[in-house]
C-alpha cells in the first residue's frame, strides 16, 4: 500500500517524485578533518554555490586529439561539467608530500557518469604543447553509488622546459550527490616529488560518502 501511495503521489505531482531519492548533508564533509594528523595543513570550504576554481583541474584544453578516438568522451569528461548548478562543501589537506581535496557536491539534477568501458581503460591525448594519458584505476565499491577512479598525467612545455603534472580523481555518484577526492603530489623546493598515497585517497572516498549520507 505504501508503494502504491508513493506512486500515486508521483503521478499527481507531475514535476516528478523524489520520495525515494537519496539524501545527504554535504556540510558534514568537513568531519574528515579529524582523520588527518598535525603534519597536515587543513582548509575547509563551508557549503556554498559550486565554485569552478575547485573543479577546473578536471578540464583538459580544447582541440586535443585522443587515441583511441572513440574514447574522447571519457578522457575529456568532467566530474562536474561546466555550468552545473548546485552547492558544494570541501576540505583540503596538504602534508606528507601530497594534497588531498575532498568535495561534496549537491547538484540540481543527477550528473551523468561517463564510464570508460572495456576499450577506454587507458587513453592517450595530444595537441600543441600538451600531451598525456587518462587511465581508469582501481576504485572502491560503495553500496548505492556509482564509483569511478581516473589517473590523469599531463605534460606541457613552459618557458622551453617540459613540465609534468598528475592527479588522481576518485568519485562516488548517488542521486543528486557526488563525493570527489582529488589527490596529487606537492611540488616542494629542494625535495623530490612524493608518490601519491592512492590508498588514502580511496579511503577518503568511502569516508566522505559515509560522512554526508543521512
């Protein structure tokens, strides 16, 4: 009877029924601060409108070519496409040679997830002074969510010198919500670049989803 009542309510609403949609509190993403020790410098962003500055690192330059060509949509895809409306909250931690940014996002409608498929697990791209790879990587399985892990390496030439940057992005999508973990090595003077602690990044994805779910 309850399911029937919900269905009838949906039909009456016309605008759509969200009775069974997942709910979450994105503000609780800052609970993850307690998981970092004193060696980490922490910054938090309380709930606010989506700030593209936190997400521009996901976007590749225009005009690139991809190999295989059919994998361009996956390789160039953004976890939060430009122009998406909604709110976000975040916590950033820098320490042990790594930067971790954990972002909780609530969008006005679900954001489609572009998964790689069997033929697009690793994609090369290039154009002008830019080249690199986008590779699907291990990501945790989370009940009720679609998860995706991507390792992106970008090589550029600046001032006649080659530069290489890398970032791991892990995301969990459920309903109108996303948790995104971005992890990259810090470039510190007179110190070698530390490998990214991908296990910690994956653990943060699970912890972030658990923190915001009601």
